[in-house]
């Protein structure tokens, strides 16, 4: 009887520990300003069900909307962010709003900065993955643009210059 109770206790403990395990690989990008700009921040990506939770905190922006995209290359070496390439688009879709099913994997909701230049975004996105598959964002670039995204101009959304760049890395 004592052995049975001990086995049940061990099984319950193991099940409890399994439920506390992280949901999968996480990723983070530290945004640094491009030449002549002051935008900076941190963005985390966490698996949540079949989606990815994006949590962004960005400072040093002009008040208003700013295009926000995952780009194809994890390279911020050019000083202007252009070394990050175009939007991450592994499936050859058009640029569109994040709620549109047929869109670039890199299309994210706009960041909207307050009067002090701070923007916060918490959103769940689909189409991308962390650590596996053709839509894996690890090693990709993350760009904040100067202007709002119109979500229609191809292939960029007419978001203007790149004011911050970061590389998405496993965390």
C-alpha cells in the first residue's frame, strides 16, 4: 500500500513539473537604432498554442504609427537597416494587414508611439514558428520603420526608412 501511494505521489509530482515546463523555444530581439535615429527596445516571441505571442516595448520613436516587420536576413550591419533585406515571405504571399490570411509571414501590426515616443504591442500572430519549419523566425531581422504601414503598397506597405533593427535569437 505504501508503495502504491509513493508511486501515485511521484506520478503527480512529475505531471505537475511537466505542466510547468516552458511551452517551447522562445526568441528575443534587441532593437538598436539605425544611423541618425534613437529608436530602441526589446521584443519577445513565445509559442502559445498554435500561435506566437509577440511582446514589444520600443522607445525613441516619433509619436504615431510605425511599420513593424520581420525581415528575411538577421543582419543589421549596414547602419540603415537595409542589410536585413525585404520582408520575411517564405510562401510568396502579398504584403497585407496581419489579420489577412494571405500575407507575408513578416507582416506585423503597427507600433503606435505615444506623445513620449513609447510603443507597446502585445499580440498573437500565426503564420510564423520559432525554431523549426519554413516560417522559422530565428535568425531573421526585425525592423521598425519611420512611417505607418498602409498594408496595401507592395511589397513594403510604404513604411519608409528603417529606424531600428534587431536580430531574432533563441532565448
